[in-house]
């Protein structure tokens, strides 16, 4: 491995950035091929297990186990006097299990709560690990250990035996999850119900914890102890924001894990061999940030866009309402002065002009220099909004026994969001009324003469 | 499994049941026998051990003493016969599953490795959703359901179990009036099929109307019998009144003596 390591570092020292990129995609180096296989395996196993870990609220436990394996790795090295893959694997798993048991013991048999116990064990074990690591590096055989790779990870240092171990663990995880997917699903969602139908909830939990420990240990080489928990949490959290069914959460999480692994490996290789761990975590965190901002259902940006659209629509509809009032049952195609509209709603004239232009854009009005004329669709929607408003006022005064002077503000909001079904229900409940509580006429529904799709999309209640 | 039970035995028989949490007793020496085909309300103040009783019957808690039999057999041996409806708040409704996925969980009991629910299981799940009026919500993610709809999904899942004895933990808590009456209709239908339902209930006013028999519970079984006989001023006073608080004090003393907290 050392010859390859030297080769890789020489490549990075001599070649320009472009050459590095070309080298990466031609997969000329065996180390690189190994690295790619390694991060793909890690992305899959950590991605799927991470989903369960997150949904069970055990993310921090994964983090602490990740840190806690370090003393196990070091002890295995001291005992074997060399970097033996199997010994390190066993040492790491034992340390991880010991940490998990210690956390359980502290929460169970003292008044310390889980978060504090996790913090205690994480830092304690990690501290011991760092002490060991530093001592080992000062020993005579220390410099050939490559143990420091365990801190921040180096996917390019993965050897054939490392990959074999990773492949076995990933395959085992996938087979177990495929075999018992339903059992894992129901125990994670509702543990007591699962137990009540005879599913061994404790056994399922133990199986998950075991697989988690194994996955953490095999991911160590690629991302390092400090950041291994990110491979469990970040892809899973990203997938959670994008999916509504567990099957998809697992698949997307694995995909994000694999993508981050590859992107991180690429960054690490191209930019002068920064440790792979931080690069992979950087890629994964970017994925999460994108999902957080742009997830179609839960993202901040789509939500903001919906809110802006809704508030624009409400502005338009309020202007339509004012226009309807000014038309005062006269011919619907009479031109209405913008100045009158501004006076009617106490708006700035520039604001009225802007909203009028917006009405023109959606085909509800034509705008002249100083006035506007409602289109048939605009007039229809105007009547609809006024109708909603007055129906709602009537409903509140009659059915909810509110005073007449208390219902306007409520109706101002409701009028924009009532769907056709609710309006129909209101009409039925109120026996198709013609007058609102203030004695004003409730406009009858105007049959659609324009394309119904436009009106329905305008009138639809947005999800947010 | 279901064929081997003895229909002449009581649907549920509880003998000398004591349950403790962290060494602190929460239920003391409960004796009870419930005949098949009854709607039984479990009534009592907060901390009376109502949920604990249901979980103990389901085999979800270790017993300090006593035994529970279902149609004459120990509960562990007759799993499919007992159906559990947990409290709605006990799960995370943001979980990535659809309403249909949740109802289908009612069919997981017999599922071996590498097996998926088959077409018949899916048909049953769908029919159960129709029965409680959430057939149109099958593909909704569960966080997009109202409280009443979530409760109906839980009930549909229980129906999918096709159990003979149902244990329901506060199914009426936080649901709308339409759901409440739908649940009552469902309970009556289950009774007409000879099923037995034990229902934890909080509202004394409606309890008399909904249930055939009532269990008054406050760490001890205060009374069990037909609603008309048990719902007396005296027994309710005994259940909710101050005298029984001494039980809680005693439990504290027991826990302290055993070295708990």
C-alpha cells in the first residue's frame, strides 16, 4: 500500500488540476478503483442503516459509537503490532459495543439522561483513543501504522482486504434488511404494536444495533472516526425531506450516500489529497442543504414561492372585489378608473397599477392609461370572491352566532381560500341565501364562459 | 392457532395481576373475568393504571405476579386473538409511510423472512379502511391526516388483525364528533360479531351510554360489572375520591423499600 500511496502523492504533486481530473475519470490507479468501490459500499450500508437510526431517534448514538471505536482500533494495533484488518475490525466492534452498553447502563442505573450519557461516553472513549494514537505514533513501529488515517479517513488507502470486509458487511446488511424489511418497518414505526403481533421487537433492535456497529467500523477507513456519523445522519436526513415512504427513504438515502462518497473522493483526489472524510461530508452536507431549501413538498424555497404567489393572488382578488363594488351591478365591461379603485381600498395608486398589471397577466382584466376593464373571467372570479365573503359572513352570524360587526375580518381571509365543495356545502346549509347579514345582495354564481381550468387554478386552495 | 381455543371459556380472565414500573407497583392484585361479546369501558383517574392494564394483558410488560388467560389459554400462546390499538400519540406521525402501509401492518403477524403481504392481505387492508371511512386516504402520508383520520387508520389496522378480543387505549381521545360516532358504530358492529372490546375511556358522561360493562380502576379494581350497576355515586366516589390516594403513597413506600427511586 505504501508504494501506491507514494505514487498517488507524487501524481498529485506533479500534475496540474486538469491532469488530476483526467486521471480520476480514467481510473488509472488501482487505489482509485479501490476507493470508488469502498465509498460505494459505504454509501449503501450507511445510507440504509442511517435511515433507521434517524427514524428511531438514535442519531447521536451512532455518532458516539463512531467516536468510541478509536481506542479499540488502537488496542488491536498494539496487540498485533501491525495493521491487521480483522484484528482492527474486532477491536473496533468490541469498543463500539462497550460504548453502547455503557450509555445504556448509565441512563438505566443513574439519573443521568441519555443525551448527557452519550456526550460522556463519546468524549471519554475518544479522548482515550487519541491518547493511545499519539503514544503509538511515537513507538518504533508507529510511523508505518497508517493509523492516523482512522481520524479523518483516506479512501485511497483502502486495501483489498478492507474492501472484502466492506463487501461482506454491506451484503449482509442488505440481505437482512430485504428479508425482514416489514419487521424493521413496523418496529421502527410502532414498537409496542409490533410486539403485540408477535414480532420480537428487542431482537429487531439488537439486529439493527449490530449492523450499525459493523457499518460504522467498515466506514471508518473511508471517512474516519470523527465524521463517520455524518454518513449515517446526513444522507438519511436528506432522504427524509424528499420522500414519504420508507422504501424510498432507504433508496434515496443510499443514493445520496453513494453520490457523496464519489464526489468526496473526487474532491479529495483532485485537491491535493485532502483527507477523504471531510470531502465526503462536505458533499453530503451540500445535498442536505439543497434538499432543505428546494424539496418540493417541505423545502423553504418552494414554500416561500407558494406564499408569495398566494399573497399576489389575494392582492389581485381584493382589487377584483373593489372593482366589482364600483361596477355596482352595472354592465361588467365598463371601464373602472384606477384612482377610484385606490380610493375604495385606501391603496397607493402605484400599488393599484401594479396589481392591475398582474390581473392583465392572468387574463382577468385589460388595463388602459387610467383605468381597467374586467374580462369575463375576471368578473366571474370577482363575483365569486364577493359571494364567498358574504356567504361566510352569513354562516358566521347564523351558525356560529357571531355578532354582525365581528365577521368581516374573518371573511376577508376565508373568501380567498374557499373551494367549490365548501361553497356548495355552505349554500345547502344556509338554504341558498340571497342576502348577507348586512342586507347586501349575495351575487349568484356566474356560469363559466372561459376555460374552466384557469378559474379553477386561480380559485384552488394552495396546500400552504 | 385460533381453532384450538375453547369458546366456553371467558374471553379474558385475569388472576391476581400485579404490575410494577421500576419496582413501584402500579396495579395491585387485579382479578377479573370478562365474557365474550361485551363492550367494556376501563374508567379511572390519571395514573390509575388503565394503559398499564392493557399493556400487561397484551404481554408487553413483565408481570410481578398473577396470570392472564384468553379463552382459557395463556396470552402468549394465542397472540392472533388479541388485537391492540395503542394511543394515537404513542407514534411519530411524520414517519414515512402511507395510511395504507400502516393498515397493512395489521397483516404482518404471520409474515416470514423475504415475504411480502399478498394480494389477499392488501384486499383485507383496503376493506378495513373502507369500513372506518378512510378508504379514500390510502395513499396519503400519515402526517397529512387529521387526528380523527389517524385514529381511524389505527382502528383499521386493528380490524385487519381480525382478532377476537380488542384492547383499545383511549381511541376517543382528541377526535372529532364524526369520528367518535364512527368508532361507536364500529364497536357495536364488533360486538354483534361476538367480539370483545376493552376500551380505555376518559369521559364519564358518554361511558354509561357506550359500554355494556364498566371496570372502575384506581391501581386496584374498584368494581366491575354491568354499567347500570357499577355506575353508582358511591363506587365512582370510591374510584375518584381521595381515599385511594393512600395506594399511591403505599406504592412509593414499597418502591423505596425495594431500593427503587
